[in-house]
């Protein structure tokens, strides 16, 4: 289960990374909790999540519960994006909608 969740985090990681605009970021996308600029940034939530769940962070060592929380956070993020794009995620075959359906299956396994 843990490995499946780690694999599932790859798509939302790419999606978040692709949506963050870094040209005005004084940290080059490296979130800093101590900098109020990061807290006020439009991309603060994405950067904070990436800072904690990037592939450079040892996600393998994270407890299963932390990975589940990361997956649920991503589910909400991807769901919001597909809604913003006007997709019907029950029928659409784009990467985001397919990922949502797969994430739904993973999440339902531990509930």
C-alpha cells in the first residue's frame, strides 16, 4: 500500500510543479516557513506541499499515515483543478481525471 501511494504522488507533484510560477520567487520555489513572503504567495500551498513531499525528500521513510494525508491533499488539489477546467472526472480520460479515479480507489481501501 505504501509503495502504491508513493507512486500515486508522482502525478500531482508534476501538476503542482508545472503550475507554480517561479520568475518572481526569491526562493526559486523552495518554500520557507520562516519567510512571510512564502506564506502570502499565491503558490504557497503548492510550494509547501512540494517542500514536504518532493522526490528529493525521503518519502520512503515517511509513515503510512503521513503519505495517506499527502494523497488526500493531492486528491483535493487535483479535484479542484479538474473542476476549474470544467472536466467531468467520472468520464473524462485526461491524465488528471484518470489519476483522480485511481486515487479514489486507493483512498477507499483504508476507509
